[in-house]
């Protein structure tokens, strides 16, 4: 015959718990992979931006991206964030106050 109904119920609950755990594990892996992709996108975008700023600074006909970059850096509140970038615009600098 088969298992008594109570044993069958316990067996199914056990299988469900295992499947739920597998689903949770796969969901966590997907979230971790997406965080890694997002971090990589930010790194690549930052590298592109930094290269554009350097080219703009060296250009005979600047596009203004370097000036925009300096203005954005001037708005950073945390000293440790500002220290990550070599910038001539310090907090309180006239370029910061003028909104340049």
C-alpha cells in the first residue's frame, strides 16, 4: 500500500522545505551576481568619465566636462570622498560658491 496520510504529509513538507531552501539559495546567488554586475558597470563608467575629464583638461578645445567634473567634486561632503580625487577645487573655493 502506500504511506499513511500523516507520513505522506511529513514527507511532502520535508520536500517543500528543501525546495524552498534551494529557491532561496538561487535567489541569493542572483542578487549577488546582479550586485557584481552593477559594481562593474560603475567601475567601467567611472573609468570612461575619468578618461574624458583627462582628455578635456589636455585639449586645446575643451568640451567643459572637466569643469563640470570639478564642480561635482566640490559638492562632495565627506573628506575621505574628496581625497579620492586629485582636484584643485576645495570646499569653499570660489568655483564652488559660484556654481561653476
